[in-house]
């Protein structure tokens, strides 16, 4: 979550950003350095948060708290490849002029609710009812501190471990206050404004930032606050034995020696030992990390790590940006700084031995905008990669700007790899089986290759390094299939790099009407990984004919008749017929001349005529017409009809002698 402060100590200088839609050069961290996404609005954004509608959901939307206007939401397309709307929707149901926003499930209905801090210091809580966006919010609680309100941040946390999200607020200056949720949509017995927290500090603090986490491993959430005006960083511990259900110890149990202006604090496990460490982003001083010692007082009073050089850092966030260790909790978290009038940067975490922090002291990744005025950072995997099909977290970095555009630095793995030119295609309804019930040859690769596609890499110069393909009738029991041809082919002059052209043989025997799922897992040289799934239908074996005359008909003498071959989706490629006369002179046969084909590619009408142009004579006829389609399927139909009319030899027919 974003933990930046909301009040500026610096004079705000106006700068101009120039944005380019191309992908920046690849760094060791696979993030763009020039963002391919930026908002169309220029508004003073104090805080950004990725909104996940429910716990464990994917495809978050981006919310922005703006001091000079409404709350904005940039919506996620929730499709692959991921797109975020650049023009925001206005969240009209909530108050304007906000400086902080945070989400948590306040009323235990599984949807994450909103806490909003306004520029006048008031705090509001809005209930989410459906997990959708701009019209989903209902005001259910607000503080009543006017005109003395100084609140700058609010954060959700299950303080007393009862399963419900409680609310902690800080101010500059103000008491730190805790409001316990009752789990049904209220903090106390009444709704509406509430000036009476369940717990507060005995004295005020000039608090600018806050984060929560279980520092001492007792399963209760502690919190740290960063301060300004010459005060240190403070740690407060929860004691379950205080009061009837536990409270925080009134006074800090630890404080730092240094007294910077700390606008961002985080409690995260940076050294991978299972204990939460403390990171601090400071204005005009280096960023710090205090490693958890595992015993009281939990942190040394001086930092175990500090960045070089010092920046004017207004917010920090931590994600595994270089995607080098997989998913949490074992991911080695890298540290991002959001800097004012300086470039945003990321320090890569190289920790390999649990408990021994190895964080780079100089930036591994630097944005291309040294003039950015970042007040807020938020990192999250905005795509589908948190699902079981792709457990690797590939986070993006969003930056909220004081006086310019908001931007998102996209992880290359979201830009690619991506599927192209699939055969059979996505949602294809006309895939026929061969004679053995298997998918037919794709027509591009070797004769046994029946699944064909291209997978593009994520950036110019990158290439696909591996592909695995799985096929089944459900997505839960995917079976891997093998490649028959694979070539790392041409370089595409654009946002994507080299592609892998691949054909795969699926030995599965399918039935008409089956849904076939294909999952492609691809990696590229940008460290990008993506799992992409598409599906198609095996066509029903529907083909039929119509004719005039019909089978079993009794007709008058005629020299012209017709038949139709029809197919559900394949093109009829050839068609011809024979007519056999079973008269008093025995069976004879002759071909019929055929006129032009009439109709569409899947419906062929063949108009036939006797070779000599005479009507058919009386007798019993067997008519056979055959054809082929371009799916390799044969048609062979036989019908019978009888001709009655004047006595021979007034008429002649195809079987008529001499």
C-alpha cells in the first residue's frame, strides 16, 4: 500500500514532462524507464492506490486522491494484453479534495471498502457493495473534528486480530487514533460522525506516514510512524493483555536516533528471514532500512542500510520488480523511491542468504524523468499473473504526480510475450477432425503439427527463450504436448522483439462439439513470463444435401435437375455426379454435364443436365453425386427416383440405346 505523506515541506516548482509511447531500454529490472502509459489529465494527485475489489482478486483499477478535484479511477481492461484507461472516470459518489486513500474490508462482506482523508483533515469511510467502480460507494461513517482536524493519513488493519479491518489515523500534529470495526459496517454502536476512537496515544505526533505489521511475531499488528520537524521514527506495539481485548502500549517501544522528514515507511521482510524489517523514505536524507533483530527492541537505532545519494523522497514501495525469486513470502523485495523534482529510482535486492540483507545502495533502475514531482507510489501486478496459471508476480509501478500526469511503468512481461496468428484461432467454431479424430494439420509446419502460433517477445532486441504448450478439454487437467518445429525467427520493427514460431502435435482423440483449451507458457530474454490460454470448438460433423428430384420421387420426363452440397464451415472444392438408368435393357450409366456453382463457399448448388439435352425417358434411376471439401472430407450420396411419361421411343435419356 502507498504510505506517502500528504503535506508538502518544499516549494512546488512547475515542470514539464514529455511522454513517449515507446518502450524504454531494458534494465536489470524489466520495467520501462519511459512510461508507455500516462493519464490525460493534469491534476494534483496526493495519493495513488491499486484497488483490488476483493481479497485475492486480480486486475486492479488505479484510484487517485486529488487535492484540487474529485477522486479518479483509471479502469483496468481485465484482458490480455493489459490496458489501463488514460482518461479517468470520476468517482462522483465520494467527496472531492482528498489527500489520502486506502482500501480494506470494513464490514466483512468480502469487498474492500474505502477510507478517504480530505484536505480539511476529515476522514470518511465508504462501503463497497458490488466491487465495481465509480458508482459503487456509499458513505457510512465520518469523523467530526472540524475545525481542528489535522489528519493526513488513514490505514486499514486488523488491529486486534478479530478478523475485521480496523482503522488507524495519523495527523500533523494529532493523536494516533484507532477505531475498532464491529464487523457489520460500523466502528461503534452508531453510524455517522464519530469523535471517539477506541484507542489513542496520550500525546500528539507530527506524523507524516504509517505502516502496520507484526514486528514481534505474536500475530498482532504493530505500527510505525514517520514524522517531520526534527522527530524520530517510532514503533508502537500491540499488547493483547491490555484492557478487555488488548490495546497498543501507549508510548513507543522503539525510536530511531536520526530525525529526518520521513514521508514513507514500510514494514516488509527485506532480508527473507521471516521477520518484518523497517524501511524509511526521507526528504533530503538517504532512504533507510532497519533489519529486525528478532528480539526487543527489534531494531537498532541506526539503519543497517542506506541509499546513495540522498534524494527528496516523498513515498516508497516494495515489490519484487526484477522477478528473480518468485512469489511472496520468499520474494526478495526491491525498494522503490518516489522523488520530488528528481527521477524515481529502484534499489534491487540481491539477498541470497536468508537473514543477511544484500540491497544495492545505488539505483539499479532510474526513470527517464528527472523533472517528475512524485508524491505517491503504488506497485502491484496489474495483470493476470497472480492466478494459478502464472504464479510469478510481475509488478508494475504507478507514480502520482503533484502537478503533471500520473504515470505507470509497465513490466515488460505485461507487454509480452503474447500470442499471435493462432491456428486454430481463438473462438474458432469450424475446426474439423482428421480421420483418426485428431486435430488436422495446421497447414504451415510439418504434417504432424496441428497447433500453430507465434509468440512475440516483450521488447525490441528481446527474444523468446522457451515455450511449453498444454492442451485439454478443461483448464484444470492440462496435458503438455510436444513441438515438431520451432524457429526463433525475424525481428519485428516495433514494440515487440523476436518471435518464436511453433507447431505442436496433440495426440488427443477429440469428438465433434468438444471445446479445446490451449495454454502457452512462454519466457523471453527480458525475464518476462506469461501464461496465455485460448480455446476453440471442434466442429460438429454437419454436412448435408438437397436435391430435385428428391429421393423416392416420381417425376415427369425432364432434362434439368440439381443438387446441393452443404457444409458447416469448410469450402466445397469439387462436385460431380453419375446417373444410372435401370430400364428394360439393363443398367447403363452416364455422366452429367454441370453448370456453374451457385452460392457461398459452404453451400454449393450444382445444376445438372442430360448430356444430349433430351429429357429422361421413363424408368427407374439411381443418382449418385460426390464431392470434397477443403477440410479433406468426402461427400457421397445416392438417391433413387422414377420417371413416368409417354411411351418409348418418343423421348430419349442417358441410358437410351442408339
